[in-house]
C-alpha cells in the first residue's frame, strides 16, 4: 500500500506521519517512510536548491521540474521497489503537492502540470492520501513560530499570502476530483 500525506505547510503532516508510522510498525508492517522533495541522495540535493530562500528568481516551471526530478528518482529507486516487495510506503507529500503549489499556487494549471507528474512517476498514484486541512494563515503562523525555534523556514514558506491562498484553493479542488483516494 502507498499512502501520502498532504496539506499546507504547518498543517502537521510530519507529526501525523510519525504517529501512523508508530502504529503500523507496532503491527509488524514492512514500512518505508520518505518525503518530498528528498528521500534519496539526489533528491536531498535537489531539496536544498528548492528550499533555499536565496533562490527567489526560480521560475515556476523550473521549480516544477526540480520537484519532478526529485520525485522521479524517489519513485524509481525507492518507492516502486519497496511496493513491489510487498511493503507499505508512507510519503510526506507527493503529486498533490505539485498540483497545489505549482499548478494552482503559481498558476501553471493542472492541465499543464498533470502530464509532467505522470511522466515523473510513471503513473504511480497513492492508494490513499491523507489531507490535513488548515487555513493558509494558520499554517503560516505555525511555520513562523517553528522557525523561531530553529526549524527550517523555506523559500516556499516565504511566498506571499495570496500564493498560499491559491494553494489552499487548489487542494480543495484536488480533493473534489480525487474520488475514493
């Protein structure tokens, strides 16, 4: 089974992933936990570029392609092999993040983003997506408070409130279209 966790920054994804991991491990599941961007050596290098606040000139298309490069590496070398061996994969963010952030937040559009996501993942879609619903304002407030305690405050966190509101609206639309997932 492949489970992804989605939501605005500051929604508590990482906390909830930790709780699910603990529960699944207590039942003896062969569990792989990963995150996006990242999850591989190449993916972590790409993550550094994507999250660096100094990279303000990065275009929306370049951002999408970097996320998808990290994702393609992760799916090919980590996620698919683990699923094929009968394991359970938990991923902190996946394709819905790109649809929400690049498709809706940056305005590239779901029609333009979806084929790129399909190519990067080879069509791999989670069996279940857990969406944590939190307003953009509350999420940003939580991220700012966490940054005061030394947690990473990224280039995407620093985007304008209007960007985060478009992302939130995008997640709502994705949820309406996701069906049973």
